[in-house]
């Protein structure tokens, strides 16, 4: 696999999804430059996350994560929820909050899903940048397509509700904590299910259910922004 094909496998899904979200937000579109900036912030958060994970051995978690991920035990599930799911969503959330604070274009309810999803696309792009060179064939294609989608789906949960609270000037951080917890729990459970050949179909169901919810929210907000004829 050449470096050019690997880069194409990383960038192509990101471009597709960015313009998908821009289409959904077509009645009050975010500037492409701002969306690109959000993507790069997410990309940087992916780098910071992987650096952070490498330091976990200092608190007793082995640097070789494969033991926790692939042994199929309760330890594996706990690790995937409270380490992988929690910290991946946390680093994406921090990036999202940075954008909300400094990007003045955040002014509609739909923007919570838009920006959280684009941050997640950047995060997934960095992960793929690190992992795809070691994959090939169907495994490479599967990760290149699935990773941006799944990361954006989980980020949409906290992104939507956090965005609403911010726009309403509501300081109810308890609600943010609740939706964030739901997000990283589902993320970890999805990862656990996807590693089992017998349970993998259930992981697809998790993504499908959240995806249907996100489509519904985007449709409602798109209709709300649609100019009256």
C-alpha cells in the first residue's frame, strides 16, 4: 500500500462527511474554512490522545493495550468503556468546547452536531494516519470507512445536547455529564461488541440506532432553518 493510497483512504471519507454535514446545514451553512479548522483541531486532539495513552503505564496500565482489548473478558469491557471510550470522547469534547468558545459561527442548534461530528472526523483521521499503514485489503478499507462514521456518531450525542445548553446560556452541567456518559459508555460497548465475531452484528445495531436518531435531529433542524416560500 503506497503512502498516496493511504492518504486518500484517510482524506476521502473526511471530505465526504464534511460536505454531507454542510449540505444538511445548507440553509445556514458554516464557512468551509471554519469547518476545516474544526477538522484540524480534531486531528490535533487525536495526536494528543495517543500521546496521553502512551503515558498510562505510569499509573499501572500496561502500554500494550492488546491484552485488555482482545482477551474478551470483563476487564476488556471495563478498559474499552472507561479508558478508550471515556478518554476518546473527552479529548473530542475538549476540542469542541474550544471551538464553541472561539468560533463565532456557532449560533444554531444544528451546529452542535455539525461541529462535534467534524471534530470527531479529524480525530478519526489522525487515528487512521497512525493505524492504516499496518493494515491491508478489506481490513484497511473497513477501518478507513467505519472509523470516521463511528467517531462522529458517538460525538453527536454529547455535541447536540451540549450545544443546545450553550446556546440557551444554560449552565446545567449535570445534563452535559449525563449525555457525555451515555456517549462514552456506548462507545466502549460498541468497541467490545465489534471485537467478537458472534456479537459484531449488535455493534452495527448500536451505530444504526444512533444514526437514525441523528438523521431525525438533522432533519428537524434543517426544516426549522428552511426559508419560508
